[in-house]
C-alpha cells in the first residue's frame, strides 16, 4: 500500500498531515539555496519567506515572496529548512529548529 493510500484513512485532514508522493517529489526537485532562503519577521504574518539580497552592519535586506523589499535586524532573520522538510513528521530531523521553521 502506498503512503497516499495509507493517508486516506484520515479523510479531509490528510493533506495537512503529510505531503502526497507527488508533492514530496516536487519538493525534492525544487531549487533551494540554503544561504539566501530565510524567514523574516513580519508585523502582520509573524514570519514570511524571503530571499536575502544583502547583509550589512547587522541589518539584512531581503525580498519577500510577495515582492516587498524589507530591511530587518540580523536577529529577525531565520534560515529556512529545505522544502523536503515541509510537513515532516519528526521535527528532530529538521536542519533548523526555530519558531518559523515549526510554524
């Protein structure tokens, strides 16, 4: 039995518990740069995904997925885990374990 079939017993909740086989393969093939992919603090969303544009004097300038350019303090920037860790069952396996990585 494939994992997609195993997850069927959870009904409507299944997509929130584990990625489908197709989503898992897409995540593994998605381009990812560990040095520039980050989460930045956001007043409305708590944290948003962003790409680092520059680091200078304790400040980081990053471009969010929404296209906004933000400049935040270094301590408000958190490294992003590779996409293969989205919806992972055991958080101990994550590369970076911090608040935005868990949310």
